[in-house]
C-alpha cells in the first residue's frame, strides 16, 4: 500500500507534473491562425473579466446606500476574476501542458460560481423591492401634490389668523384676555402647521391633525358636493350652529335655509372661476339667535369649468364684532368728552378774563359816549348852518366814535372766536397776528400790571398749518399763567414771546422771569389735575399738550434757574401747502 503522505505526493505530482502530456497547441497542429485566434480571444476575455471586479468595487464604494449588498458584489467579483484566470490558463496550455493547475483554477471557479448562484436567488426578491426610477417619479409627484395642498391650507389659516388679530384692539380686560387666548391659539396653530409642512406622513394622518386643530380652536368645516347635493359637515361646524352632530343631515338645502344674510356678490368669484374667497355670512342657530360667521371658501371645478364642490372653514366672530362696535362707541364718546373738556377750559379762562376785558371795553365805549355827546351839543345849536371849523369838529368826533366802535367790535370778535366751540380745522394760518390777538385777549391790562410784553417773531416762522382757535387757546393759557406767576415778582416783570423755525416745524416760546418751579414739580407738570394755583382745575397744560401732539408737534418746559420757558412746535406751512391752498 501507498502511505497517506505518498498518496498525497502522487496526487500533487499528478496535478503539477506535466510530463507525458502535450500542449494544446499540438492539438491545433500548431496552426498559426488557430493558435492566434485562441490566444487572442482568451486574452481579451480574461482582460475584460479582470476589469469587471474593478468596476464593481468602484460602484459599491460610490453607492453607500447599497453597502448592505457589498458582500454580493465582492462574491461576483471573485467569481468573475476566477473566470478570467481560467482563460489566461487556456492561453498558457497552448504551449505548456499545465492542465493540472488549470483544472484547480477551474475547480475554484466552479466553487465560486455555485456559491454565487446559491446566494443570488434569495437576494433577487429583495432587489426587486427596490423602487424603479419610474416608481420614484410617481412617489415624488404624489408627495409634491400633498405638500402643495398643505401649503394652500397653511395660507388660508394664516390669513384667518391675521384677520383675527386685526379685529381686537384696545378692548376691556375681558376682550384683552380673549385676544390673548386667540393669539396663543394662533401661535400653537402655526407650530402645528410648521410640523405638518415638514412631516412626510400620509394624507390620512394630515387630515387627523386638521380635525384636532378644528376641535381645539372652535373652527367649523363644511364640504358641499354640488353634483350630488350632499353636505359633509364636521361636528365643529354643527356645534357652531347649536346643532347636534348630524343635525344638518348631510343636506345642502338645510344649510342654505339657516343663512339669514350674505354678501350678494359672494358668488361672483365662482362665476369668475376663482379658487377661493374670504366669506362673511350671518346664520340662525338652532336656538333662534342670529350669529356672525367669518371664514374662507375654497372652490373646485370640473375639467369643463363647472363649479362642483365647495369647502368652507368658518368661525363665530359675533362677540368680536360686538366688542369692536363697543370700542368704536367708546372712542367716539372719548373724543366728545375731550372736546367738552377743552371747551370748558376755554370757558373757565374766559370767566377769569371777564373783569380785565370789561375794563378794556369800557374805554372805547366811554370814548364813543363822549364823542356822541359832543356831536349832540354841536348839532343842537338851533339848526344854524355849520361853518367849516364846526363841520371839521363834527367829522372828527364822528371818526373818533367810529374808531372806538370798531375797536370794541374787534375785542368782542376776539372773545367770540376764542370761546367758540367747534371741531379742529387745520389750515394755513398766519402765526404772528394770531399771537398778537392772544396777547390782546390774555393780557389787555399788561401795562397796568407793570408787565412788559416783548414779541420776537421771526418772519420765516409766520405761516403754520394749524387750527387757529386751538393754538390761540394754548397761547392764552401760557400767557395768563406767565402773568399770574410774575404777580409777586419784583420789577421788571418781563414776558417774551418768540418764534423760530426748526426742521420743518415752527417753535413758539413763552418765557417769563417769575419764580419758576422745582425740578420735581416740573417733571409732573403736564399731568392732569395738577396745578400750582389754589383755584385752578389743573387741566389747562394737559389739554394744551394734547392739542400740540394732535397737530404733530410736542410741548415741553425748557429748564431755567429763574422763570419758566414753555415751548411747543407746530408744522410749518411749506410752499407746497401755500400753492395747494
């Protein structure tokens, strides 16, 4: 017997020892054409096979999403590499009879091919599950359509939120709290919409989120199919109408029957083929109460352009509109009260000036009486003809009476204009005469009170855009306050009124050399019901400041160690205003 070692050596010798064998070229009779044909073909096949594993390795490296199948690529590469090696050995055996080594290579190739085939078949169903490019295109198109629908829904809801925020302004605490709740709800709804935009969930999940939002924020959705006459109403919509779930019974006509009033032109958008509209409608609830509803309607059309479907999202805005109307009524009443307060302020100022103005009127009236008495004496001399000297005295006395009557009439006109009540009427006015009239009204006895009034009026600041009576009210108030402040001041008592232009505005200064005021009091000077006078109401400066701010200017106290310098600004009348007038 031959030992195991000898047996193994014999087999190895049998495989690797080519002695006694003839090259394959001998079988081809060493025909050059056949030898070249076989050698060239096997060389081309072998090189091609060697390039395929390189391509597979590069493909697996670039496609990271297929890394889980890299082992199959490596198995294919090994199998193809072994196939290429067999072809190279086919070239070698043309001249060298190394059939044993070639057989070993073929045996290896056979093993790799069997393993590859066995591993490939279970893998084929998993590879077929990978979507094809056409399937990916369809999925992408469906996803884009869903995203577009979500974006449209987002636009509708955001528009509704904007209208809700714009309606509620300056309400009482109850309305403020309600507005805060709506804003918080809108913020939560925005966050939900943002999450929905980013989510890639199914259409059923998106609809579920929408139903949750409708229930949370008291919205109602109605879907009307005009082709069948059927109505799909969410429970929230029927709840807004005071109906139980299913109370509309899916009938469009039942919904139309509870509509009390709507915009007559609301269907014009449908005739024009528009996609959506903001809708405002009044409907009667089940308990008989008529409520206001506001929402958005979305229209759908057939390919032929016929209106076939409408989806509406609504909310009850009855309380908001009532609050808005209440706020408007309060605003009107507040305006009326402010006008009353300003008028009372002028009346109060008029009462305090009555004594001084009576003395001012007494002078022209006394002069008129003296002149008329002189005329009576001169004309009562028995009807004798007047000579030139007598006629001149009569004319002079008549002229004096006429001048004093005009003066008295001017004083009365100033009083009537100042005390007159009316709405603000801003127009181009000459400021310098207005200041002179205010001085005549507020300080008719300035000389008797030993107050020197100096006017430093700039010609460039003469024309302003203002309400004459209101600005005159400010000036009269400031002038009277200044004269009263200097009542106990040692001489000289000086009141200086000056004007200047400042960047499109006219600045008016009313300055006195009285005792002034403490910094602490100056900071609270324009607060209502604050006064340094025991008989004052404390509303004059507050009203003056509000009038100035209504004109677009500002009013302040320029700090000074002695005296007080009140200043305010009003718009300057430009050349454009002048031409427009």
